[in-house]
């Protein structure tokens, strides 16, 4: 069985094709067309422009994906799309393409929540096969441009949301701080790069909600704290120490994410830790996340517990892509069968604020 997945939730047009043979999954093609250059001059994604770009790019990219996989469109047995959450003009393009393809070819259409996709990116090994070593319960930390949340998975496709951001998402905070520091867009990779040359202890920035007794996050105060310090420098007509500020901001984010994840680990005792979303590309966050498991496995008080294993997604599957949806499609078809999704072209609708549920 060949599955074709589509992603257009924000500013990447993406397709992927996977094959399932004798119960084994293999990724055959994964293509992404980024619109960063189009949105850069606006300092952020312009939803209507992104829809226009998706429309312009989808056909050549679809052709490229089919060529990469060596499979003609008529041999696709199942389609998939992320109909939400995301920017509605952008989601409408991918969802309409997916519905049209599924209707025309009379094949099932499997909708995959964008965050379910990010979560399942970790199941994709570098060679495109599926990991079979991730044990449940798994604790998932999603860090993307639109979301920041901790979830507990007791099994495949089963999500209990433990905490989420009350204001800005962590990726959004990276992007806003990059704008304050006049680094450009998207901010995450730019902050990470310049932070390597900075002193993370130069500025004592807040670690929001780090001591609160829940698993929620808040990043807008941290961004405002950066803004105030920068303003002070500008008022004094002094050069802003950009690298130090980027490093201090990044460190505050790492400390906050890790403290909350650590708290959730202590409460729920998962067997696996999973990092997901575009911000999962950040080296400091990846390293600190892996360290949670290493430290716990060494700690005497947890010597009677099963070892905790941390997993981070391959870099190529961190940012928005369509390949990450495919493991989720695989497990959905395994659990519910193709029949459930036969009329998908009729049922699936783009939904900007689609909530993730089991
Ligand atoms: O998951 P994603 O590709 O899109 C959404 O679903 O939102 O995440 C995009 C976010 C952007 O805010 C971008 O600045 C951030 O991920 N990002 C990073 C890094 N690479 C991308 N943030 C920190 N460090 C990075 N290396
Ligand atoms: Zn995303």
C-alpha cells in the first residue's frame, strides 16, 4: 500500500510518500518547498500570501515527490492531510488538494492533526523506517511556532494534555525576540546561531512559571523582559549586546522547558521522553532534554524504576514536513482499518483551531 501525505498548515508546502509492505513501513519520498523568502520581508508569515504560494508550488512539488518515490499517482492507495491546526487560508489549499485527489481516485483520506504529525516525526528513523523501541507511557514535549505543550501518551494515538502555554508558544517567543534584536525571520535558527558567541549568564532573565505547581508554560513575559533591556540600551544610545542577549534568552527557555518536563517525569514516571516540533531542532534544547533521562537513570532513588529513554526527531523531520504524518497514518490504519477513512474526502474539513484528542 502506498500513502501520500500533504502538509500546508503554515509556510511550507510539503508532500511525502510512504509504502507499507507486509506490515512494514518505509518512507519513499519527502519534499518541502519553503516560502521563507516570500515572508521574510514582512517579518512573519502573511496567511494569504502563504495560500497563494501553496497553490503555485503544489503541482511541481507533487510531481517531484512522485518521481522521487518512483510511483505514479494512480498507484497511491491512500491520501493524508493535516487539515489543522494552522492558518486557515493555508490549510484550505492542502485540504482541498487532498479531498480532490481522494475523491477523484476514490481512495481513503486520513486527516492527521498537525501536532500528532510532529509527535510521530520521532518514530521516523534516518533511513525512513519506523522505530520499534519507543515504550509507553511516553511523555511528549511539543515545541513549535504555534504550540508548546506537554502530553502523556499511554499508547499509540492516545493523548492526555498535561500542560500548555498560557500565551506565546516557544517558537513564537524565539521569532519575536529575534525581531526585537533585529536578526530577521524565522528567529529560532538565527538566535541559536548568534547565541553560540554569547554569554548565557550576562542577563538574568525570568524563567516564567518555573515554580508554579502545574505543567503550564508562559513565554510572553520573557519576551517583554528582553524588550525592556534592549530599550534601556537604545535609550542610553549604547550597542545592544545581541549575542549575549540571544544566549541569555535561549538559556531561560531551556531552563523553563526542562524544569517543567522534569516535573512531569517525576509525576508520571514515563518510559519514554519525546521531543517534537520545529524548535526541537535547537541543539541546546535537544541536549538538555536527553540529559533529563541520563540524570534520572543515574540517580539512586530511581534505581528500581525502568530506565527512561529520551528520543529527539531527526533534524530533517523537526520543521514542518509531510513525512511526519505517515507513521500516524500507519498506526491509524492498523488500529481502525481503511474503511473508516473511505469517505474522508466528504468528511475532512480545514480547521484552524482543531484540538488534539485521542
Ligand atoms: O513546527 P514548526 O516548523 O511550525 C509550526 O508548526 O509552528 O515550528 C516553527 C518554529 C519557528 O518559530 C522557528 O523559529 C522555530 O520553530 N525554530 C527554532 C529552531 N528552528 C526552528 N527555534 C529554536 N531553535 C532552532 N534551531
Ligand atoms: Zn509545525
